[in-house]
C-alpha cells in the first residue's frame, strides 16, 4: 500500500499493521522468541540462533526496531537487543479483542 493511503486509516490501525508486517517472517519470530526467553541478546547470538548471515539478521533487526517491537541499546561498544513489551501487549490486546468480536458475532448468527 502506498504511503498516501495510510492516511485513510487511524493511528492504531497503522501501528497494528506495522507490527503484523514485521512479524511476517519466521526469522523475526525466532528473534523475538529468543529475546523473550533471554531478555537481551547481541547480533552474533541471533546469527547463531537463526543460522542466517549477519547482514540478513541485521536487516531483520532493523525491521523489528522500525516496527517498535524491539529496542537496541549500546553498552560500551556492544549493541544489545530486547523486546519492547508494550508493543507485544498491544498486539495481544488487539488480537484478543478481534477474537472476542468474531466469536460474539458467530454466536449471534448461530442464535438467529
């Protein structure tokens, strides 16, 4: 979708869409799984976990950072990555609400 079309949707819809797109690759899901389990990680560890090249993992990290799902902090000369829990919680709330609406709608249709 072109950037000009994004204005047709509210901020929340655009944010959820950005998060969902970022989760659209199994390597990114593996990165998030690892970060949730280990709290923080460096790129070299993620390269080993994903079994991908360092430039490829770096691109995946950039997508996750741009979507607001993870953060990157420097400690001395090392960059550490961690999950931004508020972004994950927001996605979970959205999915929970969407499932609730779907089930409610299906129940109403079944009673009709």
